[in-house]
C-alpha cells in the first residue's frame, strides 16, 4: 500500500480488515486479502467528523468499535454499520481538552478507554447510558504533553509516557465502567480508582522524552522507547506486593531511536523507529539482559512500491549526503545499522506504528505490520 503519509493504522479482531489514517481527518478501511496490500480493497471511508488531523486510532477486537482522536481536541467512538451499505456511526466523547489529543487506546475489557493530549491530561472515558455519550475522569500527573498510553492486560492500570521525561503506571479503576472500587493485583499491590490519582510506579528517563510505553502479554513487563537510542524494560515479577520495585534493564542501541514497539511474547520485542527495518530484541535469561537479536525481513509482496530507478550522479551524491547528515551512514539505501552495500527493503522515513498482523493457531505472533511517514505499509516476518 502506498500513500503520501500514513499517520497510523490498526487491525480488527480477526485481522481481515485494516484501518489506516492517510495523514488527514479521514479513516480508510480496507478488506484484507493476503499479505500484498495491492490486492486489498477499499471498503469504506469515515465521514469527516474530525476537523483536523487524526493522531491515533485503535480498533476494539470484541465489540468491533473504532476509537479515534485528533488535533481538533476531540475523540469519537465509531460503531460498525448494521447493514453492509450503511456507514460507521460516531459517538461523542466528552474530553474537555483545550489542546490537541495525541494518543488513545481501548482497555482489554473494552468497557473504557483512555485519551492523552498535549494539555498534560489523560482522560479515562466510560459510557454514560443516561446521557448517551462517553464521559471522562482525568489523570493529571504529567508536566508536559502525553506521548503514549498502554492499558495493563487486567484493565486495572494504565501506563503513560510524555515529553516531561517521565513514565507512569496509574491506578485506573472506574466504578462507572463496572470496575470495583479497590482491588489487589499481584506484584503491584492495591489498585484504586483513577479519580484518586494514585500512581503505582514512576520512572524518569533523564534528558529524553519517552515516545512509547507498552506491556507484555502477561502484564509483568513494561517496555519504554525513549528518544536517546535505548530500549528500557521494567520487570515487575520480582516485586513485593507492599513495595513495587521493578528490575530495570537498559539496552544501548547502535541504531537510531525507536518510536513504536510491541511484545511478541514476554521474552521478545519488535521495535522500530528511524531505521529502515524493525529490530527484534530478546531477553537472555542466562546473561540476565535484553539484547538486539536481528532485523526483521519484509514479505516481498508487501512492499508499497517497486524499487526505485537508478539515480543520476548528482541525485546519488545528494542521497549520500542526506544519509550521512541524517543517519551517519554513507549508503542512503541501507539501514542505519547495516554494513551491507545492498539496498534494504523497508521504510525510508520514520515508522509511525507497529501492530500484530498474524498469529499462528497456537497464538504465536508470526507477522508484524508497520506504517510510516514514507506512506508505506509493510508486513514483516517474525519467525
């Protein structure tokens, strides 16, 4: 698939459809047929309820509802059409934001969701049946814009990261969404309602804002992607209930910073950013550390466009100069961490999102999808 820019993308529950944001206020949904995006068919486009760029999108796998947030300070919950010819219906979300909304995500139970913004606030939202719209309760811990949100698999806690160099794990129970007032969670202790503003853990990354936080499938590991070319992972499985003290691992990268990532399983992470290819990192139990394992290989049919024609001498020199100034490499067609002179099939600009594209019958992740500012949407083989 090739667009000018793809801001974000997400899959439905059975991964037969994909929704993309082509750097505007519209969502496009494609029916997926195989791994070649050229064979995908455009099914529908959302009507432009948002007045400005959509910054984030998330698709609830069970209820089949789509959540979007935008620079226009609003968020919408889109319900699927009841008949094939119908349109997706937007539902109002009362965010009370005065600045742009930057990130959003459904909780695993799909009874609530969270939206972060450049106003420093996080809104935990639930559906108010009496008024027939989504209302919110605020979490105010960040001192700058919120960059990323991630719900714990239990739906009781919410992790966030921001431009203030901090990452938090918040208590996020909502009685209005069917949660208990208080709960005990192994390795995390007592979890309370989000209106109490309780922070279970705070992590500071000196001198670098944190682009992304994301949980492992078992909820015992939290990964962070700062802009200082490191990957940081917190292991909560060794913490005592009365005192949350996770063990922290820091991986120094030889590549450019990561902007997005996803756990393949508890011991493997796929992350991407300003390099051409996503990286696979693994936890070495014998050495007790996380380490880079390899770059992923793209499915050949998934490339967004054909290989570029050979450049003239002047254009080739310009490309080498740009690669040297931007990535420190003399080969403009190679990954910033690859020593090979062969062109690397991958992104030519920053990666905006990584999502799980396919799993095996036993639940193992086999393929990852990535979208980027270069307008490509690629499928990568994990195994």
